[in-house]
């Protein structure tokens, strides 16, 4: 079995538009100086990104701790998918991205 890549996962996302359940999306943050990544999912990924940026000083999550330590200028973020997809499928794809990109701390900013 070949390596699960981000492109492969995104192709699967784009082809899975049946059984609409409200939609959702995937987003990521990347710490520029260290190259560490964080993947997340949300019903509204743009709002979730804004929430991370607004409340990072009030949270103790790994992503937020790094933002507080290194500053927001050291991070880039974007929505990588948004569309009609089952939430359960979105959750599976998020987990696959985290596993494929090895973003569990200390290799990335996701937590187990």
C-alpha cells in the first residue's frame, strides 16, 4: 500500500460529496520557523481559524502555546478543503492527514 499523501486525501475529499450532513472543512496552521504543522476540522473552518487567532493567549493547547511563545507572525494558515461531506468522513480524513503528515507533538502541533 502506498503512502497516504495530502494530495491523495484531498482528491478523496473532492470526490465524496454524497450524503450532505451540513458540510465542513479542514484547515491547517504551519509554524514557519520550525516547520511544525497543525491540522483541524470544523463546520466553518474560517471561523475556527479566527477563533484560534483570537483566543490563543487564553488557551493551553500546544498550537496556542507555540503562538504565544513565537508570535502570530511566525504562523501561516489556510483552509485546505470546504464542502459537502459527512462529518464522520471529515473526522477520518483529519486523522489520516495528522497521521500522514506526522503532526502529533513533538513532530507537529496536534495532540493525541
